[in-house]
C-alpha cells in the first residue's frame, strides 16, 4: 500500500492520535461549509465517514494490531496523570480488575450530589410508571431525554469528579460519558437483546454504573454476570462473535450455579465492566425493575460506531453549559465528533 495512504489510514483508525481531518476545529468546519449546511450535518457526515472507515479497517488483523499498539502507548502515557484515589475507591478499581463487578450502595459511594439525584428521580419515576408498553415484546421503558433535561441533577451526578477519578483509574485513560438512562424494566417473559448473555463491544474496557431505584431480588430482574475469569474461557469456548447467547448455550459452558445475580435494596449500586464480563438483565417475574444506568468508555473507544449519545447535540450544549472544563471534556471528548 502506498505509504501516504497507509499513514492516513493509520491516523484514522488510531483511536488515540487522530492528527487528521477529524481534528478540525468547529471554526474551520464552519468556514468550509456550504452556507446552507448546518454545522451539525457536517459533523454527522464526518462522523459517519470515520465510523465506516474504522469499522471496515478493524476487520483486518493488521489494523487491529495498530489500534492495540496505539492503545497500549496511550495507557503508558496517561499513567502519570491518573488522579490519586482513596483506599475505598481503589478497592472498586481492584474488584473490577479481578471480578469485573463491584456492588456497593449510594451511601457507601459518598457522592455529594446523591440527594439531588434521588429527588430528581422521585419526580420522573411516576411519569414512566404510567406508560404502557407499545407491544408485547417490549421489555423496557426509558424516560425520554426531555424528561431528563428537566432534572439536570441526574446527568450531573454521573460527572461528579470523584466518579471520574475512579473511572479513569479503571480505564487507565481519560473517559467519556455516553449517557444516562432512567429505565423501567417490565415484568414479563420477554427474553431478547440485553436480556440474553452478551459482552458490550464499544471499547476494550467499559465502566457502567447501575443504581437500583427499587428493591431487586432474584425474581425482580437483577443484573447478572459471569465472573471475568470464566468469561474469557467462555468466550473462547463459544468462539464468541458478539451475538446474544441464550441460557441453554451458556449452561453448556458455564453451569448456572456460577451465574451471579446482583441483588439489593433501593440505592444499591452495581459497577461493572460490561466489555469484560458476560452479562444480561435477567427477566423480571414479580416486579418491574427501576434503575438508572450511566455508561462510560475511554475517550477514543475501540468501536466508536457502537457508542451512542442519549442526548442530542443541542441538549448536550444546554446540559454542559455550567460544567467544569474536565466535565465538558468527559461529555464532548476533546472535539465533538463522537456525537
Ligand atoms: O439490564 C441489565 O441489567 C443489563 C443491560 C445491559 O446489558 C447493559 O446495560 O449493557
Ligand atoms: Fe450490555
């Protein structure tokens, strides 16, 4: 391959060092735009182009290894900038490294804006409790982005500096928050998508925070997972290709006695690296599960095409208006192309 083309390819798929056209500032983008185009359209076009190139390139082993080397280099480079953690917070990082999951509570997590978060949830939950499913295969109802926009405390909670410190230590890289979902998982027999076993594929490591807003027992639709060490064995045994796995298939590799359920009362917090452990939401048989989910990856995720922001660009502009530079970076990245 011609070396300049090769270089261009490398810079595009390189998740960390993108010295390419995608680093153009908003200002430059605006200047090059035909007048009738809105900034957003141009972004979305570039985003789709970049996504397509990355997706196609990563099918080749050669580009996979370039991407892996760039990732390791970025991790080494960022090591000196990792924020220091208390022993309690370090225990979270260690548990995620070992097991892939850490279960705690809002109380133990000691995030200062938790009362604001809970107050906001109390306002929104009654609204999503009264919505009926649109069809009999629906298993989850989400609060809409405009409902969440009325209570920015929920979005802000996920960007508390204490959390960002823990997340960055686990990812070993600067992070980006892809969204917050306030959801009601319905009591029914539906077993599809995230109710089946899978690994999330957005990034090499992921950080997901799930806060239960009601008591969740074994029949109440708990988050379930296969511990990290068994996940890698299972992945090899199944020649896993990121599809969804049913119970019967999983049982052939990992007996159900090894499947772990995260149970707990309202206020329980499940922290999981959903890229490193097989997991699913078990179907709820007795009561709906109410929960908030926050999703994080590194700022240059391995598969940006699977990262979707829950909020629109306009909504994010409003939500981030009064936030610190660090928090803004954890929403937008260093430029705004992920959205
Ligand atoms: O519903 C759950 O507990 C798990 C959902 C899931 O797979 C995810 O958020 O990645
Ligand atoms: Fe998942």
